[in-house]
C-alpha cells in the first residue's frame, strides 16, 4: 500500500465527498420526513395503505441491496469502482423524486399503483447511488483518524441538508401553496427545486473525490454468497448491522411522526419547521468535535452516552405537557443531540468492518459490505415507516380534522415510548462490538504488509 493511502485527505476533497450526502439528504430526507404526510394529507391515501406501501417498498429495496453491492464490487471503469455511480445516477434520482411528489389525475387504485412504481424506482435508484457512495470512504484512505474526520465532515453536511429540509421545506411548500393555491403543485415544485440542486451536488462529489486504496484484483472474485461468509467471521459487521436497523428505525419513526405530533398534539402547525430545525441543529455544533471525542473516550462510550442522551430527551417529551412549548422544544433539542451524535459516528465504523472482513477472508468487499449495511438500515427504515402508519390507524387517526384523545395518545406513544425501547436495545447491542483501537491498528498493519507483498509481486511480474 502506498503512503498516499494513509496521508491526510485535503479539506476540499472532504467537503466534495460530503456534498454527496448533502445532496442525498436534500432529496431522500424530504422523502423520509414528508412523504407519509404527503400521501395521507395531499395525495389521498389512507394511513394504513401508505404504511403498507412503505413496508413493501423497503423490503423490495433492501432485497436489492446485496445484488447492487456485488455489481459495485465487480465494477472496474476509468472513473474507478465507486465514483461512476454518482455521475450516472444523479439525474434519474432527481427525476424520480419529483415524480414521487406529483399527484396524477388517476382513480384511487391508479394513484396507489403510481405511488408504488415511483417510490420503488426512487428507492432502487437511491440504493444504486448510496452503496458506492458509502463505500467510497474506504477507497479514499485506510487512515482511521482520517476516516473519522471524513465521516464527521460528511455527517455535518448531511445534517445541514437535514436542517434545510426540516426548516425550509415546510416554509417553501407553504409559501408555494399560498402562491399557487394548490398543495399538490406546491409539493411538486418544492421537490423539483431540491431535486435539481441535489443532482448537481452529486456530480460535484464525483468530480472532487479520488480513489486511493489499492485493490488486489487477483483476489477480488466477489460473489453474492460471500455475504454469508462475512456474517460467519465478521462480528463487528453483525453488531453494526443490528445497530443500523435500530437507529434508522428510530430516526424513521421520529422523522415521519414529528409533523403529526406538532400539528395535532401541540396544536401548532406553524412550529413544524422549528421542531424539524432543532432535530438537525445540534449536528452543526457537535459533529466537528466527534474526532476529538472519539480519541478521548473511545467508540463504545461515545455511542452509549449519545443513546442515553437521546432517551432522556424522548422521555422528556413524554412527560412534559404539549402546551409547554419551550420545554417541548428543549427536550427535542436534547434528544436530537444524542441522535445526531450516534447517527453520525456509526458511519465511521463501516470502513473498520471492511478492513476486518479483508483481514479474515482476503477479499476487500467495500460495495458488498455497504450493501449489507444498506439492507439492514432499510429494514430499520421499513419498521420505522410502517409503525407510525399502523399505530395511527389503530388509534383512530383521521387526516385533516381534530383528533380524538385516543389518536393523540397514539401519536405520543409513537413519538416517545416506541423509540425509547429501540434505543435501549441499541445500547445492549453495541456492548458486543469487539474491535477496539488497538486491535484495529494491528489489522491495518497486517493489511499494509499484504499490500506490500502484492505490489512487490506485481513489480516483479512487470520486470
């Protein structure tokens, strides 16, 4: 392995890489946060039908992940292994997002079929971009501190995108609704603006990044069946996969039900954008310090403290009366501080599982491992997507009217108690992560020696 693989990555390249997640969050965070509300209150689907669709789409999308990961690991183009997917997927991703927020003049069944087709298409396109985008980190460097730094910059920009989505999407859609006198057209125009910006940022990400880590092509005969070997020998991957299920389940629940909680329980629809803003704002303060915190207390303590902070904030929302607006917003801020810390840092652990998998099997499977992670976090999003729809339906939620006490209770339970249960499971799960800093350093040294032997062999062969 060349020294370039362990060198510091220029800040411009880190920002360029981070712009990819900024783009994805502009588009997909809008989908995760507002699509359920759009389907029930604008598009015209029932909460149960929308919840079922979220589950079905997530299952289809998750099952596609390993196949896409295998294809990515077999890619060998003049643009590299991972970067070309950013270039060629950017505008299809944007167009499908716009179509998801378009309401055609179809029958009820026609609308449902249209929603399934466009949402499945969007999700599969997102996977085709996101799997290689995530794996690109492991191809930029093997330096663990640089990976944490790259990931921190990435999560900063991702949460900046989330902040824009949380605050400006309701503001923009409301203003466009007032201007056009049409909620349908307002949402379509809002998504069109975000989609075009997102596509341009993905192309910028493609142009500003570089793949450095040498790939041992003679050993890279990646098959879909390799996933089963990884689960047998790669304990960090197993633990992290479960962690992603839980955290993305919690995030999906919180994102999709927040608008209901503020609109109906708090009774202040005008605060939706502020509630969303506080969900992303802590990231701008905390994430730049994650590399230092990681060096100070280590990964397990960092994640445990973050999850406990999230739990404290959610329990505060459970206890405080909705009429106490300042306390509601304060506990939202506390919960978000824990959520963005855990959610941001966990991405930095994926390259460790790639190195560990290479150490154990001799195969470097960045695309396949990211697809495995993608499979499980989408499974978490499926759980998180279906729970709000079915809980709201079970407690008698009916769109666009004053809610019954039972419906308000269902919204509160979905906002607080259900995520807290998941977070407790996450704390238990992360205890079993067995790859500490010393062990990881030993693995990297071994992989460096293997790379050196491989490159020396190639040089001898060329002579």
